């Protein structure tokens, strides 16, 4: 594949900096920690790193409340360190993708602070969504829009002492920007140039379908079609202008686009808009052969008309970890269904997660691996008094939040705090050291060894399309270029392997008869 098209089949590793590796011993992951672990990432074989926001932030929502896009938060390091990291990674053949959060900023951002001081009706407030309230004395919110934190009962409007209300689809500390204002558009194009000029290869766009708002801000209950703040047509003009900036630098985009309408989803991937978008259908799909087959078919079909590659991901910083999810009775994912104390069979979940790794890495397109998935980490249940995620608090304490998949990584089994650094900002569960990278690196049967070998062998599938093969009920089987096949048994009994010349890789051992056991995947060369 041409060098400029690297992103079409890349393996991209997601780095949640705060929990990756602590270089200065203060308990918070940082850029020094990432730089020290670049050899590990190179040995894993990934093509790029996607960093969750590393910018100056009060951290009211894990860094997704940005106060300054041109500064690194001091907890993580400095801009100079970020530039060194980008350069050092590139020397190892690893590109960098940064995260942009265009829907909102922190309430500590200079623009919002200026808007607070300027008062009602000022030009500074036009950069956001300030409105008078309803009711006899303006005491009611301007409309009925719901929070974007699933399960939240909190309002999306906050009233100031001067009587104005401001919109925040997430937390009050994250005021929404007014994307109808030219200064907002210009600022973000300048931010893109700032990071492309520092050597980043791409940008991930947070909440990409939420930016544009109906200027009348109508009630959701009575708003005519289209939706007043999701997937509005005005967005496509924004992303066309962004694409022009990216094309100046050879940069790429991946959008966080949660949309059930496949045709409208594909619009974001037209040749003059975003390069790729996350595939949430596959991520949230239960461990079920027919439902996974349908998800894969649908995904490939919706990307085909616009010529965009699919993306495949099992977990991220918002989603229950794969090992835990696949070990539960309900193996799908739904934010609304999250609850404390949900039991999980981790041995079963691990077996399925190993098979799912081979499945995802065999599919055509790009694959994202969230940090710690290659170690087989389970979801941690965080003590209530240590939870920091605002999703928990805005649900009235019902939702356990997302901290359980953000627990700092274990690197060295015998070191304090499993080699992460200082005492971690989130507690590591008992037994966390058993998952340590150093221990797994020495074990050829480990999850880490499986990921390393799968990523090394992945080019054997070539760049060809996927062709489904006949298979027993409960089994997924497909081939791609050069006669390489992937077979995944999600059924309840072992099945015979198809004829083959070579077994390239297996997620687990075959049974005594050489058959493929349940919850196991293999790569074969015919």
C-alpha cells in the first residue's frame, strides 16, 4: 500500500496518557512515561498512536474539557516534550494522532472567561450559546434538551447570576461553542495547522456529529426534522473546510460519529470530508456469530459507496473492557445498561477476547487497540469514594462510570504499583501485577504474545476484500488475499477445520482431535 494511504489498514494504539506510564513518580501518567515505553509499542508492531487529550485542562471530564489547545497540561509535561515524543515515535515508524474536542471547551478557556465578564448581549457571548430563560422571571431553562451522558438527569443549561443561561451538552464545566460563528471555525482550523506543523499525522474528532445546533434552539419534543443538535447538514461544510487543511499536510481524520442511519453515517466519509470514522456497531455487538456477521457486512457495505476503509475496535476509554464484557451474560455494550456488581466469568471472557482479537485484526480496514487490551486487562470496579468520572455523578450515582477501564497499566510484576510509577491516581485492583507486561513478554501463551504475533502476521491477509466462506452454525469464516482465512467458532461445540496448508495462528489450543473449540479463532493458509 502506498505510504500516503497507511491509514487505510493501520493498527492504531490508543494512549490514555494519564493511565499509561508515570515517568516522574507522581502517580499520573505523562509524556515522559510514554517516551520511555516507545520501544514496547514498536515491538508490539503498531503503526500509529492516538492520544486522548493531553492539553491544558482542569480535568473535570478526563481532559475533554480543554482550556488551551496549544499547551500541554503540566501533569503530562510540556509542548517541547510532546514535540520530542512525536519525533521519536516517527523515528520508530510510529505516527501520532491527537484528539480534538470541537463541540465544547473548558469553562476555564479564555473565551468563556471573557464571555462571563462581558455580560448579556456581548459579542464575547456570541461564541457560545447564551440565552434568556423561560418562565415569568426567566427561571426555566431555554429548552428541554437532554444531557449527552446516558442516564444523566442533570440539565444541559446553567443559569448565571446575571440571568443568562448557557448550553453544555455534557458537564457545566464544558460550555458548547457556537459553530455558526466564523471565529469558532477559524480558531479550529488554526488549531489543526498548529498540530500538523508539529508533525502529527492525524486528528481524532470527539463527538463529531454534535457541533452544529439549530439557531432557534427548539425543544427536542417539538422540533421538526432534522434533529436540533445531532447530525445536522451544516456539519459537512465544516468538515470540508477541515479536509482542505488536512490535505495541505497529508493529514488524516477519524471521527467519533454515533449514528444509527448508515446512509447518513457514510456522508461523513465522502472523499472531501473525513477519512475514517469509528465503527460503534462492531464495538457494541454481542459475542454472537450472526449478529457479528451482520455488523461486519453492514459496516463494509456502508463504507463501500464512498470508498472509505472501515475501522474495527473492541474497546476504548469509554467502554467496558473486552475481557469483562465477553464474560458476562449480556456480552453487548449499552451505556444505559451499566451497573455496579455485574458478574463476569473472566476465564470465559479472556478466551473470547483472544478470539475477538484475531477476528478484528483479520478484517479489512484499520484496527484500533485500546491500551491494556493487549494485556487482557479486565474492567476494574472502582470504590465509590475513588470514582472521578462525571458520568457517575451526573447519573445520581447509579452508573459506575468509565474509570474502570482507565486504571493505570501494570508494567513490572515485582515493582511497586506494578511498575506504573508513583501511587496511581486510580487504585489498581488486587492481582493487577499478574497482568504485567514484563511477565507476559516472557510467556509465549500470553495475550501480549498473541497480539504481537497477530500484528506481525496481519499483512498476510493483503489488501483484498472479504469473502465469506461456508461454515457451520455459530462459526464465522472468511478469506482475503493469498488464500488466507480466518475462522472463529462462537458455537457450543468443537468444529472441524477446513482444509489448509498451514495454521498461521490460533487464539487457543485445538482440541485432542485437532478441531477448533468454542470461543477460539484461527488464521489458516490454504
